[in-house]
C-alpha cells in the first residue's frame, strides 16, 4: 500500500494534481449550481411580475 501511495517516487507531483483536479471539479459544480439558482430566481421574478 505504501508503494502505491509513493507513486514510484512521484507522489509529490501526483497527489497535488489529484487535489487540484478535485478542487476544480468541486468549484465547477458549486458555481454551476449557484448560477442555476440565480437564473431560476431571475426567471421567477420576470414571470411573476405585474400583469397587465
């Protein structure tokens, strides 16, 4: 198991790459969810405005 975690001596390069990729994917998911929520709120405001 330790040999796997050491990644053949390249662990100092491999694990930070995994961490950056995971952080980027989490940020992308959060920002997409946040933008979708804001867009839904804007749409709701536009459709439930004053009726003429």
